[in-house]
């Protein structure tokens, strides 16, 4: 047993092992992010013996963006879905999973989406009753200290969005405690203020006896006689880990790795993958706008959810912000020098496209291509954002959309973005909200295997259209209640 | 790789093929540089490494505005690699 220092807290855990490990518990939880961390805490608090197996290491304060990407992101941030568009899939790989690197936005499970699920398959009504889901959300909201971003952390970026969209925009609800507005959510909060699961859930689980094995990648689920008995894993040192489950194996490795582990274990799934792709719009303002503390994502708009559009303000570490600046060479350098005057806003589309998670030569492989309709939604959203930027006082907008000029200077030009051809590769997209579409039956078990449970977004049959952490933690809470 | 990234981001100093990247990603990054060769030969009849700074910029600008989405995507990827491996 070693102690691994987290961001501002000390967590006792087994961080890697050079000797084989064999351990047994009531529940083996694979993954420690929004789903795994949550389900582990509630089960441990209910008195069950819990093991958490996590591929990543405990997060530590990153020295810079490169360090953060190297230590906190899966595949060093290079994971992507392949299809007609190459779509980066950003996921965390650390104790705390993607909750360590997300923007901390918490949007409750949209009731309209829930109604869709029940209409398509009435079994959701009994598996995941809305009332229980709401109670679970309230329980998680309290645990993660979720509240609206205060005005002093809106910053210039968020305030400009509020000015442009008026009552259509509102401050984001975030899981933070004592946020200092350092705008480093996406590379791991340097102040330990973000209530990611490594801060808010896993230490609580450990105080009730849960054991965490970090830097330990699960290779396969052990299924004997149609029942999940445990998992076999490998530490980064090469040592093996064998973990036995008396009651259930709970998969919460994310919408890519949970289906992949099921495939490796002989369960045929993976065809329901979908995601919530987003694109960003940069605008140059006459004066500096990044001159005070600001939350990474302080403002959002849910006013266009019915059209599949969500807007949010974005303030990323400068290295990531610079990658969004158009141009090459000296022209790029000149534009980057104005970065303190550049606002960045994002649009995410409730894409309908379906992809597939497969077993690839280097691990999971995701095939996914947004439909033409999905790209049209994004173009429509980007056009609205560009117009809003001019309304907020921008002097230039940098759309980074193929077919549009590098720099546009009027509302009329901005409106024409919506009419650009929605061809493959026209919009540089990124997806951080991933959903698996893996079917589940009673108590969230995978069909055909008893005691093999899903507790992450891999069980979501559709794209939520909003940031999923709040929904995942609420669903994981219901999963825990089903097994407690 | 560094030659291309220095043309893309003047003053670039970093380690583009960072050891933390999976081997197949490092290989893909290394291979992607070959994309600049046909563009530089077509535009200036010389390999990329023998071009002047302004000619290199012209080549990269042409790639950034290519009608081929994968070529544009590669330039965007290089940009991300350049900033995340050199800027703090």
C-alpha cells in the first residue's frame, strides 16, 4: 500500500504493482470516472466490499499542458473515431476518469430525452424510474457541491456570451468547491477545487473500505457458466492482477472501453456508439477580455436543445486555445499574439449518427461518421454563434470552417456559414461526450451474462444532447441502489 | 517533423514525437510529414526541407486550405501537437 498525492488531497491506494495481485470483493468496479467512482462510493457506504480497478494513475498537478495531456488524457489526447471525418475523442485516463479533465458542467438528465427512451423501449420506465433518477440527481448534486457559476467567475468570455444571447444564456452549474477561476479545468484543476470523482467520490469510498488499484488495465472479464466472476488485468509494470467478484462486476470504463471489454470477453456489442460532437468559434474583440478570474466554462445556452444545439463558452489553457487560431507561420504568430482579446465559444450537436466500437490492432477502434444532418446542425449553430459574437462586440470572427473565409468581419458573412456545404471534414469537430448504446436488462445487467453490470454512458441508448456527467452520476446512483 | 512544425509555428522548440504518445500515434505522426512532400514538389519543385521559410509557409497554407479534408485535418493535428508540446 502506498500513498499517492492527488491535487490537494492524499488518497491511500495501490498505485501500480510489480508483483502479481489477487484480490476478492463483493463488487469489482472497472473504471473510476463519473460512473465507476459514483457507484463505488454508494456501494461502499452501503457496507459492501468494493474493489476499483483503474487504468490511469492518480492525477497530479500538471506543470503545463503537454504534461497534463501526457498524464491525464487517454492516448495522450490522440484517441479518435475514424470515418469520413476524423473525430478526436477526448477522454481522461486517470483516477477520476474524464471527470478530471472535463469542464465541470453539470446539466440534469433532460426529461425530453428520458421520454424518448421510454417511448422507444417501455422497459426503461421500470429499469430507471424518472422519480428515482431525480432523487439520485439530488443526492449527487449534494455530494459534488453543484451550483451555478457566480458572477465574479463569468469572466470576459462568459460575460460577452451573456451580453449577446441575453436570457437565452445562463451561468453553468458546476461541481466545484472554492473555484479560483484559473480556467484549467481541462488539464486537471490545480487547486483541487473541481469535485471530480477522485476528490468527491473515491476518497469517500475508500474511507468505507474500498480498495483502488491504479495503473491497472483490465484485459478481460472472467465469465464462467453465464456468470461474471471477476476480471483479469495487467499493471503498467507488467504484473498481473486477478480480481474476483462475489456479487457482480460493474463495468464503468466509458462508452469506448466498456463495449471493447465486452467484445474481448465474448459479448457481442458495440454497434450503438454515438457521441455529441462539438466545434468552436473564435472571435477577436477590440479590448482584452481575459483579464480576470474566469471559470473554464462559465456560460451556456440550452435554448436550442429542441433543434439539437447547445452553446457554451470555452476558456482553455492557452496551448489548446492557440490550436484553434487559423493561419500558418508568421500570420499565425500575429494572431496568437492577440489571444487575450479572443473569445472562444462552442456549439455541440445532438448527432443522430451511429457508429461502432470494434477490436482494433492497438486496442479499441471506433468507426463513426456524423450524418449530413448532424453537420448541418453544427453549421447552423456556428452561424448563430458568429452572429452572436458580432452582437457582443467582436471585430472579427475566425470560423475555421472549410468554405468560409479564415476571417469574417460582418453579420451577413456570419449568417452565410449556415449555408456552407455540409461535406465530410468541413467542420473541425471534437467529441468529449460519448454514449455506447449497449442494451441492458434488469438491474442494468448485460444480456446473457449474470452479474455483469453497466454503470456508465455505454448503457445510454441515445445521445443526451447535453454534457453527460450529471446524467451518468445519477444513473450510476440508481445502479448502486439496485445492487445495494 | 520539427522542420514542418517550425514552419507552422515559428520559433517552435519541443519534442513532437513525445514518448507518452502510443507507438502507433507516433508512427502516424511521423508518416504524416510525408504529405508535405508532394505539395512542396508540386508548388516549388523542391523537397520541403530545401524551401525558404516563406515557401514553406505557402506549402502549409495550401495544405491548410486543401479541398481534401484529411490534409486539412493533418495540418490541424500538427498545430495541436506543436502547441501542446512546446507551449505552457
